[in-house]
C-alpha cells in the first residue's frame, strides 16, 4: 500500500473573505503537514494536496464544516512520496483563468454526464437520444499529447484563456451533436461548457469529475495514453498509478 494520499478538488462557490481564508487554510494544512497548492478566488477554491491519509481526510472534513465547502468531492490517488515540495496557498482573480467574468459557475452549473454513462455512449458513438457524441479536450496542447480520449477534438490550446476564441471559431462544426467537454479534474470543462452554452451550442455537457474521476470509475477504457498531472508524478494511468513512462 502506498502511504501518501493525494487529493484534487475544486468547487465554484462565492467567497467574499479570501484573504482570511488563505490564512486559516494555510494554518490548518501546515498543522497537518500537508503539501501542495490551494487557490482561492471570489468564484471558489481549487486544491491539490498530499499527506498522511488521516491528516488529509481530517483536513477535508474540517473544510466541509464550512457550509460553503460542504459539497467538496476530492478525487483520490496514492503515491510512495509526496509529489509536492511545499505548501502554497494563493488568492487569485480566478481559480482557473478564462478572462470572461460573465461565466459564473457558482451561479449555475452546466449539465454533466457521469463516467459510466459516457463510457456507454462511447461504446456506440451516440447518446441515449441517438445523437452523435463528440468529445472536446479543453486542456493545453502539451497535456493532450500525453494522452486523451480516443478521437477527441483538440484545438491545440496554449492556455485555457484561449478557449473562448477557439470555441467561437469552431461553433458551427459542433451543431447537431452532443458535445462533452473534459479536462483533468473537471474545473476547466465546467467553465468551457458554460461558455459554449452561452455561445449558442445547443447540446453541451461536462464530464463530471474529469479524466481522474473517469479513471477512478471506469479505468482507461476509451482513453489512449496517460493523464498529465501538475505535480512531481507528471502522469497517471487508467488505474490512477504513476505512469512508468513519466517516472
């Protein structure tokens, strides 16, 4: 059993006290010897942390005691060592930068599809209404090169803030299809789905929990390669294990 528990989680929720939260979260995580990164903004929280299992889960329980974070759903994976060297807690303008203030996931989420349903759709290439299913990778090009869902659309994004312009340029090609946006853990594809909805693309869903939750529930079926992660492990395979190719 690998002794270090790694979690990733995000939640779009309105936060008016980010400076105070930064200090309380830093203090709590430091007391539990956790390492990683926590991003805070008025739109919510995004975190990647690692430590001893009891300490990580205690941190999550303490966070959930605040009603604003009650819906946190961390995705878990295991490693032999902490893949972070230090703890960083930062306040940012956005927890994932898109530069479109009108996109506010804390006000209303885009519809989502869960991993088992998506895997079933991908078996036939169509959703339950018989519409063609198109997967749209919202990650950066270098992440896509590590691995992606088979046949997914890739717009060669240099950064996520490039997504809105790319979506507008390709909107016509997505008509009459069920578009499923996906990313590593869900945060980018959630904003992406909302933007595409506002751009008039009729049928858009986000993959609930992103690639990591899909791996947790389904494994690597329909996925070629590995999933890039932003820590020292670099990439995880369909079993959520550090890829030997990246090690």
